[in-house]
C-alpha cells in the first residue's frame, strides 16, 4: 500500500517550504515494483525539468527501507570508476554504502542512477546488477543525452522504460488543491452531459491558467508561491534555454535549436507542413528527418507526421518529410513565442487571461491539444486533402486510432460552425471513420453526428 502519494518538488538536500505534487506515474512505479520484483530495472525517460529525479527519490523514500541516490552529474570519479569492473559486486555494493553512508538491505533497498546519460557504463551494468538480484534499480535521464550517450554501449534488455511528461491538466489541478473537477468532467464527457454556460466558463478560465503556467513542476511551484505570471515566465525562459543547449548536444550544427525556436512562427503560418527552409535557410526536409525524429523521441517537442493514406495503422503511411512540430509544454510554448521580448510584450498572457484570444493566436490551442493527446499515449498524425484546383487544401489537425477505425479531430478557437475539412475528410474516408470530433472553446454537445468537445476534455479521447 502506498505510504505517500504526493511527490515533493525538492532537491536532494530537501528544501524548506516544499510544495507537494501528486504524479500519476507514481502508480506505474508501484506496478513495476510489485510485478517485476527485481527482474528488471526501470528507466524513467523524458525531457528535462519534468520531475524525473524528484519522482524517483520520493518513490524510493516511501516504498523502500533505504536507498542510495547516485547523481552521476556530480558523482566523484571514484563512483564512476566502480562500474568499469563488475567482477566483484560485493566490493561494488560495499563501496557505495561507504561512500553514501547508507546501509542497503537485500530486496528491501533501491539504488537510483540519476542522470544516467552521464554514466553509460553504469547503464550497461544494469544487466549484471539485475541478474544479481539483491536490490532494485531506478534510472532517470533526459532523453536527448540518453540517446547520444548510449550509442557505444550494450543496452540492457533487463530494463523497463516508462515515458514521463510535463504535468497534465489533472495533475495541475491536484497541485492547486482541486481533486474533484477532473472526475466530474470525465463523468460529463462519458455521459455526454453539457455543463451549462456558467460552469463551462469557469472550466475554461481554469484551463486557460494551465495553458499559461504549463506543466513544468518548477513553473507550477513558482505560480503557487507567487501568483505572479511574470515570475513564472522567467522560470520557463530558463528551461527554454536549457532545451536549446540540449539540442546543441544533439546536433552541433544548430539545426535542431533553430527548428525548436521557430515552432511558434511555423504554427502561426497555418501551413500544411513545417517549412524547413524558413527556419534553417537552405535546408530541406529530407536532410533533417533524423533530427526531427530525435526531437520527437526525446520528448522535448511533439511531432505530428502526415499520414498519406489514413487508416487504423496510421504509422504505416507516415510521411517522414511532412510534419508539424509542437512544443512539449504549452506553458513553455507561450514563453518561447516571445523569448526575445520582455514579459509585458507577451500578448498571449493578456489575451488568454481575458478570454480575448483572437483567431490569429488560435495555434496556441492546437499546441495544447497536441500536448494532451501525446500525454494520453497517442502518437500524433494529421492529414491534408488538396482542393480540386490544387491551390489550397483541407486539413484535419489530428487523427487518432479508435477501436478498428480512425477518428479525425479538428481544433477550433473560433468559427466552429464551419467544418468543411472535417466534412470532406469524412466523405472521402467514410468507411474508416469511427467518431468525428471538433475540439473547441464552447460547451460539450453533439450535433449532426459530430462530437463537440471542450478543449479541457481532450484528455478523455
């Protein structure tokens, strides 16, 4: 039974006035511990600053008699050197206990390999450590550098991997002390019960706050402490800078950084694909496909690929050279859009807070829908249909597998009564369509075979 379900946003030195956050992935770790019983390590993988290290340490503190946390970013050379020779595990465990002054208990202790990308030999050692069976092992790492550092080692097959994302909307509401809203919204969604204007307006106001603050734990913590979006913006800008540094590690030509920085500008163009040459002059899509894939795999960005012949196996007709890129966290997207200007110049904050987001800023809603679908475990795909004269196109923003068929999604920040693209798509692929969704800013309803879903209910699709 879980001792504590709340995760503290803390450093390893335990800061004072710690704010408690509950994270859903905690239950995934409980399931791994119970079902695998030491037969595999678990790797918590995701982008930077989403709370991986905090999760691992709090889980260890709550669920084991003792734990050792090895932060390979600051571990002394003698710790790194221990993993060069695994011929005597008794010696290795004894040295770790002496260095960290922690006693380990067989089958009752866990060793955390934090920032595992800094110690590829330690990750390679997982195979032998798991086989030994005395302790459990939790690994954490930022995926950009995990992939890069793992190219020359033998990856352990005794490794369960779980993806971790920024705090989703339910976790954000938990952080604000609200545990009632999301279950009630889920019931309304499943039974297709409209909320009514008053309740819906309150739900939208709450959701717009999530769009502005985002799901990065440090940004959420700052908002709770200060109630100041300018202070939150500074936190998010710092994280954007860290991501840009990581992208330089991924691709020292600077293309990945340029592609990331141009996400808001690209989405604002409302084009049918990401225009590579406008972000990286002289570059072509076919020369950056590996970079785009890595950005998506590393979860620092969410990439939606064009499905050329949409069917239940969407990945089978994926076009690697036609894609759109979204920020992994919409709060960071808002900061990224104005990162070279002062906070007071960021019109998105003002417009969203006052419910005045104009049509030309509707791409902010598209980014949050991409984020919520990805956090729900869905890969992102979209589809375009050329007009009869070939000069324009009809676009379906997202496609999701739905039982044995597919369901198209159109995102509307305004003008929801017009849904030509959805109609054209459903007419062309009628036998493949399960449900038709319009995600918009109004109340829940069903009309003419279309489910109109408030944007805050996207998580239930």
